[in-house]
């Protein structure tokens, strides 16, 4: 690697870091961070709600499947010959 390229990259990185730092400390930067935090909180709440709803649906479907299986087993036992029981 060429020392000139390294120094150019280092300088550009330092300038970019300084610019981001200045922006982050400004009023707009604080407002931007607050908006990002609010959006992240909304996403977390949505994910929690979706998870809760998914669990509820899984339980509901599981109960429906169990009921249908119980009905099928009752039908099998009812119509099977006595010697097969």
C-alpha cells in the first residue's frame, strides 16, 4: 500500500468523523437521533405485538388440530370392529 493513499484515506476519514461529530452535537443532529430512537421504539413495539399475535394464532390452530384429531380418533374407535380394539 502506498503511504500517500494511506494518508489521503486517513485525512478523509478524520474529516468525515469530524463532520459527523459536529452534526451529532447540533440541534438538527439531536432531533435526528431522537427521531431514530422513536422509530426504533415503534419498531420494537410492533415486533412485540406481532409476536404476541403469532403466539395466539399458533395456540388457536394447535387447539383446532387437537380437537379434529380427537374427533377422528373417536370415529375410528366407534367404527372399528370389536376384535381390533
